[in-house]
C-alpha cells in the first residue's frame, strides 16, 4: 500500500482558520439576531427622550419666547366710580403676536405695578382668555380693589406729574398650542405710558414715543380761557368764575370727582378753586372753574406790587372728593404738584368797573 501523506501541523492550522473566519456583515447579522430586543429598547428609550425633551423643554421655551416677543398696547383705559379703596377699570388693549404660532392663553390673574417697584403691586386684574392671532384685542371691565395704597399713590403721582410712567403687568397662565400638552408660561410686560401732567402743568399723556419738554412754558397745557370777578359772591361763596382748558391727547379717561386747589400769591394763601365732577377725557376738556378768593388782599397787592394787572399765582392741589368720599391716591398726587401761572386780573377788574383801582392798569 501507498503510504499516506501527512501535512505539516502549520498547514492544518491555516486551513482550519480560513474555514472558521466570518465577514463583518455576517457577524453584525448574528449580533442583531441575538440582541434585537436590546436594540429595540434602546430605540424606544431614545425616541421617548427626544419626544419628552420636545414636549417639556423645547416647546415650553418656544412658547415662553413667543409670549416674551409679543407686544401689548393700551388702546383705551377708563378709571371710573372711584372709592377710597377701589375703582372700576374698563380697558381695551391690542395684543400683537410676532410668532408664526397662534396659541390660546387661559384667563389669569395679573398684578399691576409701577416700573421699578414690581414687588409692590397696587392691584390685581383678571385678564380674559385670548386666542393670540397676529392681532388680537382684549377687553377688561371689572371692579378693582387697591391692594397697596402707597404703591397706587406712587403710580398716580407719576401719572400726573411725569411725562411717562412704566406700568408692569405680571402673571402666570396656561398656553395651548394645537393638541400639544398645555404649557405654563410667565406673562411679564412693561408698558410705557405717557403720564398725565397735572391739569395746571404743561403737558398731557401720550402712548407713543416720549415727547421731551424744555419747561412749563406758561399756560401752554392748562389755560384759563376766561374768568370774571364777582364783587358780590354767589350763593356758594364763589367770587371768581371762569372756564379752563385741559388738553388730554391720551387714551386715558379718569374720573376724579370734585377737585380743589389752593392758590397763593407770594406765599400767602388767597383762596381755593373748584373743578366740579372733573372727568379727564381724551382730547380737549373745557371745565367750569369756581373760585373763592380774598379779593381785598388781591386788590391791595395789585395796587402795590402788581399795578400792571398781571397777578402771579402759585397753585397747589388740595383735595379730590367723589360722591362725598376723599380719594387719597388722587389727593396725594395733586398735593405733590405746584404750578406757577399768571392771571390778567387787571382786565377782569376793568370789566366790573375796578380798573381805576390800578390807575387804569391792566392788559386787555
């Protein structure tokens, strides 16, 4: 018999290795066949994490950014039926949404405060639910309780004396976008409103950009359009009556009740002026004025120091009374104002035959 050939040991190992070697693809298929359940769990978990991040992180941030980017502009604001601790608010505002999404906001309780004192809201109002389209109008019509009198006095003082005042509106509500879960958003808007300069001051409120004034400029804002002297006082004691013009080119309407002012000449009190049932409305306000003054002192002063008939008068707010109740938030604001005007008393005296007291002085 022929002797069988025996291969070297190294060749046997090489042949065995080549038969047992598998490609990467084969290994990958074998891995997935064996561990398919593990990869399914990883896929589901990853998808869930992404969805949860979108729903609970990305979408709330997008929603909050949309609220932050929106603008609020007051179209009209009416404060009526004031009491010592409350007032009726009627307001129309324009909400502009700059976002491509048009969500719905639930009604919510919002705080009102003055810029720089956001931790001291003077009142809370219920803002209605709204569908935030590109342009939406909201309406508020409700009784409002004053929660911080000092803060409300500060607000009215700024409103009456400054050219602008920042009104801060803050609250928290739910935002709804399509079928996504409701998102909690913070509403925080600062509205720059033009202040109502006191009726005796030189400017009145606006809602657009600030208009800076360089001074009071006489009676450019408030003007006594006519007045007459009563030598015999009328039944209510008034011995000077007339009419004043109060420009109000703003969107604000404010009921202040019976408003009185103290009048001074060279630091000496000469009497009071009354504007009955004062309601400042947008536009020009022509208001009847009734004053009780010390005519003897006025005439003696004009016969001496002011023989030209032009009497300088300092006017300081005194009181605001609505239906027999004092309104401290208006009174404090009025009392914070002092205005200097000049009245042509000489001409008024001439009309009642008193021009000779000034030696014919007094401008016509």
